[in-house]
């Protein structure tokens, strides 16, 4: 399957990957082995939710909590507007 | 952010554990398996799958099958025995081994401590020669003392059966009882473990899962490990036979704080000490237990932070979450009847642990605020500085990289320095000149050494990178992606400033970030200042996406707890990492001019150079920040094709239905 970026400002590649993985798990549960997503995702909360087949919105809500905390952390290290 | 993970109240759904075990048996990955999950005093799940034996004839697996648990002997046997001696004051964790084994009294062994033996950081070889064990103790200790250390004690990590063989002998000499006798009195008998023993009795034989062919017969009730066999079946590294139910009683004793059914084995604080991550070695082990070493990464990422466990060669494993008093026991006979299968058991362990973890644990969020969406803009710099950038939307051909700025300033910050330059093919200026050549020719600056990251100095290598020499300058090129991923003292000899000039792609798992962190740490240790020549985040600096990395699982492909898509330049990441990791390094970022967070790389006017072999376009760099996550699964993400990360495939995918399911509303900006 080819992925075509139609709007690079709109696309959220992590979301695309999780949506794709969720669809594969739903459609090809016997074949798809998603566990090793955790090799690079390295986030237990998101991985547990994914493996429980929770809706994509739940997975993203965990990431969103993380993003908020990160945005607070990084402000003093930014160099550019 | 997750404060802790807790076992949830409703009945866990272990159907995915069933699936994983059945698949493993059906595919022949293992002949059979017994899986037990417990929480506190409750057994939540206990099932047997497949076959206890295939040779000489098929025997069905049962939950009471006795397994040769191999290296689980280390944590549940030897470590518990040593900690009981520590608790009694008979053994000091930080005492040299020579205090207990006279063969190790010479000065050369002074740094081999009990603690380092327990954390596999004592410098000992992985395994001793079989024949040197055949003589038994004490001669075996003399034989090990004659072996050369693989590294100075306390400076590294190497999983070592040798060290645990010696710990078993420490138990014997300190207690006056052999390890099996000591554990029988300390652990097996008090907990009523009737199916647990070194050298199990003949009466248990029919329930024992046979292992492998050895000299014309199948081992059954005789230890599989050849060194343990030479030591008559009793050794500190392997030798215990047990059942899931007996191991569950040991787990219950441990998670209950050292006692079970009124019989105390260890004090609560002793268990806490045993399970505390030790900072020695590479900081990934507890005393006798694994936490997050490379061996643990098939299981630890699916149990909460703070979990401990171990695996055994015969296909056994235990993982425990002390906080929720939850444990998983997976016993297989994967070596039966012809050995092998080490890679395949990794799949079963991961699947079972992932399924069990997902069924058992739910995170506790810090807040419950509703999500505002998957990503957001990065805020303004707190000091208001923007290094000449404005918020204009397009600034073609106005951006100068940190290297360009350095050239413009006549290399002033580097004057008088002998430079070590960490770079690759992306380290070029706007005119395409190499940073290597520019710094080599800079007035008042000496190029002392060159360091290359993953993929090498030319960005073409997809394997470990050897050291080399730059033909143009004659300077050595030290690989930071080989046996060592850090610059060492020999590499940094006479270097007075370390300069980093590499194009990042804005994704956490791109290893150039790790190379920068390691370089800053090593430079900081030696008082060498670091200069990062900044470059654009090619996919822009506005969007941050994806969850943070769990901090206890840091690795070379995830060096710091930041989101997947970082939204940072390499210079900004360096500032953040140096500050948050408290790296004592003098860090200067030579900032770009003309760049602002809204710019994509193709709006900078800077020449594009593939930053690594499979990132050949800006689109691929963008997709890599998400599709790269899928690379370790059984999908192809297009490596080896003309468009890596732009295609996803597997023989079993039905693409039309999949594409229809991924509606634009789910994945905006992508078809």
C-alpha cells in the first residue's frame, strides 16, 4: 500500500502509523504482529491501550498528555521562533 | 504523563495470551508451554498448551509439568541465597570476592565484588570452559581465577554464568552447606515446594519436560546446561527444576515482602534491596535480577517501570511488577528435542508479555483534561531571541546553517582549539564544502580527529561502521557506531573542542541524537567543550507528535524522554538534553540565521543531502517520523525499495479494504 502525502502541514505521521496498525490488527489479527511497535514507541500506556484495541482517540489522548508536558519543558531551550 | 501503572479491578481478558501460546505450539515454535499469571495470593490465569514431550513419544503438556528452569536459577535460587547471607551479615555486597573465595585474594581481583557478580559487571567471561568445571570445586575456582578478565570490574556489563557459578560457591563456603542443601532449608522446604530441586528425584521423572538430545539420549531430569552438568547438577547459574505452581509460590513470597503462609524467607527490606536497580555496570540490572538490560527488552517494555525478571535458556521466564504484586511465569521446553529456537522463543515471550501486560495494567494519568488534538504548535523561545529569524512564511535561500554562520565568523569560536569533528556526508556548507575541509583549513584551528555516526562518514553503511582515515586531511575517522558508540580517551586524545555537525530529521529514534548525547557526556567527563553547528529540523519546528519515551527504557534508539516527532533542531535538542540530563558540559550552539519553525527544508535554500541511506527525500523524512514505528513488526515499510517509508506491505494485506478503512478523517493529509 502506498502512502501519499496530500498535505504535509496536516498529516500527522504518528497518528497515521497508529491508525494503520489498528486497522491491520482489526482486519488481519491472525497475521499482524504489532508488539514490536514498542521497540521504537517505547511508551507503555499507549502500547497497552493499542493492544487492548482501544479507539485511536484514546491512544492519542495519552500522547496528548505527553505533548503538553513536553511543551512546558522545552520552552527554555528553544532558539528559534 | 503516567504516574504509575496499576492492575485494574475488572477481570482481565487473557484471550490474547491464549492466542500467542496456541500460535507458538501450532507453528512449532515450541513443543509446549505452561503460563501462569498471579496477583498477590490470587492465580489469575494458569494453562498448559501443546506437548510436554515429543521424543521418544508424544506426551501432552500439563500445568504440573516440571521444567529445567535454566538461568531462572540465578534470581530465584542463587540471588535469594546470597541475599539471605547478606541479611545475616555473613556476606557484604561490596566486599571483594577474595574475602570468601581465597583463590581471588590477589590484588588483581580486588575490584570483583559480590554486588558486581550479582549485576554481571565484574569483568568475568560469559562462560568458563566445560572441562574446567569437570574437576568440581575448589579446583574450578582456581581454573576461573586463571581466566583473563574481559574488562575492568565495574566498567561494563556482560552476562556471566561464570560469576554466578562463583556465587554458588560463595554460598557453600560461607554457609557450610552446598547450594542445593542451603536452598532446600531456606526456600524449598519452608515454602512447601515439593516439585522444586536441583537433581530432581527419580519419582518426579515422568512429569519432567525432557530437553535435548545429548550423547545418544534425551536429557530428562538431568540439567541441560553443560557446565552445570559437569558440576554434578548443582551450580549457581543453572540447575533448578520447578513447576509454574512452585515458582508462583516463590513469586508470592517475594511480592508479599519475604514471607508466605507464616514462613519468612527474607526481610522486606532485603527484597527491596535485591530489586533496586543497581547503578553499577550499565545500570540496567538489579541484584541477580534483570530490569532493562538488552536481555530484558523482549519483556520489560510491557510490564510497568520498576518491574524485574529473568529468562532461562531452556525457554523459561518470569516477570514481576512489585508495585502491583503481579507476576507472569512462562515455561516452555523450546530446546526439545534438538535445541535451537532461541530467536523464535523471543517472539512468544514478547507476545505473551505484551498480551498479559495489556490485560493487567492501565496507566494512571496525571490529569484527565480532554484532548485538544494530536499535535500543537511549539511555543516561542522564552528569552524572545530568534537569531534573526522572523515569522515570515517563506524564506527561500535566506537560511544559513550553523556551519555557514561559523564560516562567516571566521571560525572565531574555535580559534586555538584542536577540534574533534563529529560529522557525516550532511556536514557541508551552502556551497557544498565539507565541514571537515573547512575546519582543517581554518586559521588558528587544528582538525585533530573526525568521528562518524551510524551509516558512516559517507552515510552509506547499513551495518556496524569501522574506523578509517580521511584521505583528504589524513585525520583518523573514529566510528561511533561500532563496538563502542562513545568516543573514548584514545579517540579524544589531544582534542580540546568537540564540534558536532550532522543533519537530523526531527524524529526521536534517529540515532544521531544518541550520538550527540553520548558525545556530550564523554566530552563533559573530560572537560572538553562541545559546539553544535545547528541545522534545520527538515520537517519543521512547529509540530510535536507522539508519546514520550518511558524514561526507564532509554536506549540507543531512544536516548531521552521526548515525543516521537520532536519539533526541535539538533541544537535545541542538545540544549534540552544537556540540561535535563545534567551533563556537566560546556555546550555552545552555533545557531542558524534565517530559519524559523514554520520552514520545511525545501524552503531553506540549503542543499539536500540524504541524511541516511533510506531517507532520500523530505517526504520520506516526514513519513519516517510515524511509519518508522512499524518497522520492527512483520510489515515491510519499503526499505530496499525506491521509496522507503512511502509504502507498507505484507503478503496477507488486502490493500483496497485497508485503504477504505483508513478514511481521510482518520489520517488527514494522507491518501
